[in-house]
C-alpha cells in the first residue's frame, strides 16, 4: 500500500499542468498584432491582414471556457479530498490509529485537514462536535463535517465531498466514500458542522 502523500495525486497535478500548457500554447500561437503576416500582399486592405487571427482567438476563448467549467465542477477542496481518498482508500479502521496501518474516523479527519488544508483540527469526535458552527442538512457544502449516531454513546464523523457523498474511515471497510442517501447513513445522520476557515 502506498504511503499517503501530503499533496494532491499526480493525476490531478498532471491535469492542471496540461491545462496550463494548453493555455500557454494558445497564447504562443497567436499572430503578432503590430505587423501583418509576411505573405500578406501590401496592396490588400488592412482588415484582411488579420483575418487569420480570429479562429485563434475563438479557440482560446473556447479553451478558457472549458478550463473554467472544469474548475467550477471540481473546486480545489473537492480535488484535495478526492486525492486523499485515492491515497488512503482501503486503509483499515483501527481505534486510536493515525497511520496507513490503521486509522479511526476522527483521526482520519484530523490527518486530512492537516495534510490537505494545513489546518489543525481537534483529534477526537467529541471535540470536533464543539468546533465550528452547526449547518442545516440542506446547506452542507464541501469540507463540512458530518456526524452520525452509530449506537449508544457512539459517534462517527466524516467529511462532506459534495454530490451527497462523504469521506470517512468506516469501522467495517476502512477509508472509503459513502452516500448520505444510503438508508443506513440516512437513518443515523445527526448533524453537520462547518469549521472556521472553510
């Protein structure tokens, strides 16, 4: 099993670098604005000299719109949480654990916020319940903590990822994502909290 990295996975880094290279290539391929192309007939009208630049500008605008769409669909926080899931997926649950050999739910929240967001949050579920501010269920957003009552005196915590999913260290399957609409989690849902700084 790979050791979790404190940075987003290479796949996401390569995607962002590819977009940046495409943007730079688009800028570099534009014809100079201050002089006509070498093959232009000196007697031709001035407007015709720059007719070839319009498709480049349109292509660049389409690329800019595509990049904006991709970034709006996957905000940086969500990308970081997805990378954390990829790095830790399947790590077994271990009460009190804080390593790739085993981690508990609040320990996983603690490590995720520390490594992905540079934020130190409380280590225990009890203390996390006292942090931030309570959020209504229909106002939950990416990065909010979601809490569940899993038994008498037992509490479970995960991190909301958007689209109804949350990231957590499950006692039965280890680190994974689950859906709030899953009948099991829907029945046990208790509250959500938003930590300061998110």
